[in-house]
């Protein structure tokens, strides 16, 4: 896997649950592998808040390579 590859979370772990992730969540790798982990930005929504500022609900987290599956 490499930067900008699309991936799916395939394992459940406490750290992932605490971050708000579940098996099947999809994201994009946004960094090179370090110590067996990839920085993944998991998909979220973009919305306009009450102050007129765009915000996102994406979750970014370091995820073990073995807990990810590449998707097209």
C-alpha cells in the first residue's frame, strides 16, 4: 500500500472504537508506513457550521497495516 491508496478497516480494536471507527469504514492513506502503521483519513461529511465555516467529520488515525485492506 502507498500514499493515496483507498483502504477499508478489517479488524476491530479498542483504539479504533474509541476514535469512532468500525469494521468496514473506508479511508485514504495519507502518509508513508512508519513502524508498521499508516496514517489513514477515514471518510466523513463536509458541512457548513452556524458561523459559515466549512468543517468535516473525518477521522484521522494511525492504523496497523494488518488491519487494513486495499480497495479500488
